[in-house]
């Protein structure tokens, strides 16, 4: 059925110097959206039923990239960096477009 079709997206950061890539998926995006909505990595983690230590490992500067995800001055509050906001936006757009294309392809079958 068309409503059952959805695409799963994973975005990769590629470091051309080391020839390595690190991917982010839906879980990271949801955590970022929670930080953006709640203003706290701890609250976003709790909202997802995740330990704060795991959330921190997820959002600290991804290995082999130059991208910072969270800005948190003195631990009082957290916000997404402009790069992280852009990545979340791109991720959601790509996921939505792929889901639409998948549904359209299913309609043609």
C-alpha cells in the first residue's frame, strides 16, 4: 500500500583527506530536533528514552569531520549549530522526496 512506503535516509560526511565517511540517520536527526525544540540535550535524550551519556556521544563532533552539532555554553542550555540545522533540514527534505518517489513508483506497479 502507498501509505506503507517510506524511504530511510542516511547522510554521510566525507573527509577527502582521510577517505573516511561518517553517517547520520533518523535517530541523530530526531535527537537534534529534540535539542532544537527543548533547548537541552539532556531533555531531548530523556524525551527519546535515551541515556544522556549516549546522546552526548552521538552529538559530539562526529569523528573524522569538522562539523559541530551542539553549541552549549557552560552546559546551561543547548542549541544546534547552523551547520546542524542545515543538515537536519536537508535530511528531512531528502527523506520526504524519496518517500514521495517511492510511493509514486508503487502506484505505477
